[in-house]
């Protein structure tokens, strides 16, 4: 397994290089941020001096190579706006994004698993139809629209939850701030995972080993939860792993709607300010997170299916 992990990590290098190079190229096409760093009455000589100091007088690929040379040492540069090391800024915001992502994924798994299982075991029942209708609505509703509706109803009209921020009080206050953005971010995953659990479990329930388990007189609960569900979860784990990385990136919209102080709102503001080092550093960290999550998902296959071998 050690060789497999090393090989997978090496395979991530071209992915990270490709993503960061693309981001660097796109940012370079948006314009020169030097003009945002000088006054409107600055002379041409002053503008050129600051451009050289910031390194923006070089072609984008030269700047990118220089960035890679620093990044391998953990140096993502200095924010043009805040004047602080980019890595420190990201690490300060990253826990908030992880908190929101884990909460959304927890909601997605806790709700999707029983919904999918009950729908599969009670196929075509009223509960099944209602659950699949909810899944369809959940997958069709844009995240920003759902967030605004939840804010308006539960934060504005009813006043049950705060309308923004992360909370700076006790645990209860922080949970109250977390609930609405976590529901907003996790609703799409609940809907998709519930449908996936239902479809895969229906397929597994038709397998011979399930019929054999039932013929042995095992309780239906044991057949479902100890025999059928474990094999049905293999494709679900794949999707959940991919969704975790997607939620990290998708938190950008949710964090903006709820003023959540994570890397999503950080990168949105940095794009507007043309703070190139912050944008590239954030994308790099999110890309690395996505790759590592996929590796963990691959390793989970061995636990769910003993037939899986790593080479």
C-alpha cells in the first residue's frame, strides 16, 4: 500500500501544476494590479518602479516559475492588500471553511443514508415518492437562492438564527451561526446521495447473497444494514469523497451569502482586489485538499470491499 500511496501522490503533481498554471494565466489576463497599488496621480516612473518591486514586469510564466520555487518551501508570497504572508492568511481562514464543510457533509450523510435506505426498502411507497420529490427539489435549487430564502425566513422573519458571521460566543452561539449555512451547503448533497443510496441498494438487494441471507432466516434489519448496505456504499463513498472536495470549493457562494469568514469569501474579495498571491495560494491549498481527499476515498475501498487490492 505504501508504494500505491507514493505513486498516487506523485500523480497529483501534474494536477496541481496544471490548476495553478491555469489560474496564473487567467489572472494575468485580467490586467495589471500595479495600478491598484498607486495613486491616480502617480508618475510613469513610479508606476514602473512599483511594478518591478512587485515582480509584475515579468511575463506570466516567469512569475509562475518564481511562485513554484517559493511554494515548494511553503512561501506563497505576500498579500498585496494586507501585507501579510499569504499562507498565514489562508491558515487563519481555512478552519472556518473546514468547519462549514464538515457540518454540511455531516448533514448530507446523516440525512441521505436513512432516506435512501427507507426509500429502497419501501419502493414506490408514499415515503419513497416524497423522499425522491425532495431529492429532485434539492438538486434543482441553486445554493445562493436557498441561502437567501433561509436567511429571510429563519433569520429575518422568525429571528431564530443569526443572519451572518461565525459567532464569537460560546458553543451554542457558534452552532446557531453554523446551522443555516451548513444546511444551505449540504442540501444538494443530501438530495443526490439519497437518490444514489436508493438506486445502489435496490441493485444490491437483487443479488444472490442477499437472497441467501434471507433464506437463512436472518432478520431484515440484519440483511439490510450488515450485508447489503456495505456493498451498496462503495459508489456512495466515491461520490461523498468527490463532494467533500466540491463542498470546499462550493463554499465560496455560501460563505458570501452568510458572511462566513472562510477561504471562499477570502478568495472572492481577493479576486475583486486583484490580490494575485492570495488567489493563487488559496486555489493551491484547495487543490491539495481535494487531491488528498480523493486518496483517502481510494483507501476506504479496501475496507468496504476486501477484494480491492492496491498495487
